[in-house]
C-alpha cells in the first residue's frame, strides 16, 4: 500500500462496527443510506479510489471502471454479482470479491418461510382474522397444499438450493433438481433425482429457484415454462427477479396457470407499491430479505472487508468470482 491510506468508496451507509476492519488501514468515503449506485460525490472521487465496497443495487459498469484508473478491487457484500460488469473488471485485472456460503442458511430459511406461508395461506388468513372474518372454525376455510409426499423441484442445486433441499427431508417431500452439470454426488447425498428443467416443471408441486442471474437464466421462467407447471403448483423465487418474466408470472397467477407464488426478489426491484402483483392474493412478496438476519449481514460485511484488504495488498481475495 502507498504512504497515504488508500481511498475506499463504500457505496452506502452501513453500521460503523461492520466497517471497523477497514478503519485503520483505509480512508473511507461512505455513501448515503438507501438509493442505488454511486452518488455524484462518490463518482467525483473515482479517480483516486483504490477499492469499491458495493451492494447488489449498485450498477458497476465499464464507464465507472474507466473513471477509476487506480482501482485494485471491487468487493460486493452479496453472493450474486449480476449488477457488476465482471468481465470488464477481469479485463482490467481487477479482482471482484463476493460473500458466498455465509448467507446460505439464512436464504434457505427464508425460502422455506415463503413456501410454507404461501402453501398454507398464512398472510391471507392473518389478514382475514384481523378483519373480523374469523367467525367460526371453518372446515373448508383457508385450505392449503400438503407438503408431505409432495415433490419439490429445485432449479439450481448449489449452496442455497442444497440447503433448501436438506430442510425438505424434515417435511417428507420427494426431491428433484436441475443443474447444468451432472451431479450424481448430490443425487446420492440428498436422495434427490436430477432431471431436465422441462421434467422438473411438469412434475413439481413446488418449484424453488436458486440459480444465479446470467444470460442463460434470464427469464428462465417465462410464459412457456409457467404453462408447463401444474395448475396446483407453487413457485418460489429467492434467486434474482429477472430469472422470472414478471409479466408472464402476473398473467399466470391471474389465469391460474399455477396456483401461487412466493417472491423474495422481483423485477423491477423495488417493486412499486402500485404494481398489480401486489393485488394478487395468490402472490406473497418480501422485499429481498433472504440474507437479512443480524449475524448473516454482519458476517457478509466482515468478508467484504477481508476482500477489500486483500485486494489492496495485492493478495488473492478470500472469495472472488474472477
Ligand atoms: P451457487 O452455490 O453458485 O449455486 C448456483 C447453482 O445454480 C449451481 O449449482 C449451478 O450449477 C446452478 N446453475 C447455474 N446456471 C444454471 C442454469 N442455467 N440452469 C440450471 N442450473 C444452473 O450459488 P448460491 O450461493 O446457491 O446462490 C444462488 C443465487 O441465489 C445467487 O447467485 C444469488 O443471485 C441468489 N441469492 C439471493 C439471496 C436473497 O436475498 N434472496 C441471497 C443469496 C443469494 P451448474 O453450474 O452445475 O449449473
């Protein structure tokens, strides 16, 4: 590192304790709470910046990299890096850090929260009780889907997909999954069957998405895919909003191509409050909270700081994508 402490641009305000590992060795310029991307003040300082500490809402484009000739590392506090031009970073020899693994359990837990809440109408039944519509023990009221014996299809059996699958065994579900590469090891370990996506869509009672957003997975779940699913099926998306074609999902929910959806991620994000998806009683939406537990977010920041420090020293990042 040079004599003067290197400048690190942190795109958004975070609790001071989370950034403490950087304080001693770096000068921090910190953006505001909320919003997306770099503020004009942060952008002005790009020429001097040696590290960028980013969140998944920050588009880090070729243009930004061009204005940051001294950049040694981009460190994102997330596992998905679809908001970053990773190729452009690689061309410039800039390592890109992310935070895999640490958010696996929290995201798998939230996936199950969505799946159970949608399957058993928890939000609607609570709203009905609050509104005075709980007038008796209704033998036909709020009837939901059974989990035991049902088939859970996992699209993208990586770290989070596998953690979701492990939790499924407690519910006595059958497991099928799809990945690009053959994974007989996973089939054996998780007592799951690997099948092509088309078969998974046709056979699953619950479809849970855990692929990264890439050119290949963009709109993987479109009208055609939704129409292949059972009309009783429930779709859960805790991956990235653009893996699902929003307009097709809306139509699918309105026209009962599928029964319901639980979404932790949407496109666009945030989903504007007037969006018609909110009006669908068969759609539960949470505001991208998969990793939102105290310990998980603190640990994500810790790893992101470690990636910054390693990048500034020119060492291999503990967790990089390129
Ligand atoms: P991971 O371990 O890399 O798993 C991704 C899996 O997807 C891999 O098994 C990969 O296997 C598979 N895959 C990739 N492209 C595919 C394709 N075209 N078709 C089928 N399978 C494909 O990643 P992870 O840690 O589980 O995270 C997954 C994603 O979850 C992240 O990229 C992120 O976008 C999202 N996420 C969301 C939240 C949230 O707050 N909701 C939190 C954390 C992560 P193959 O390479 O063999 O295909």
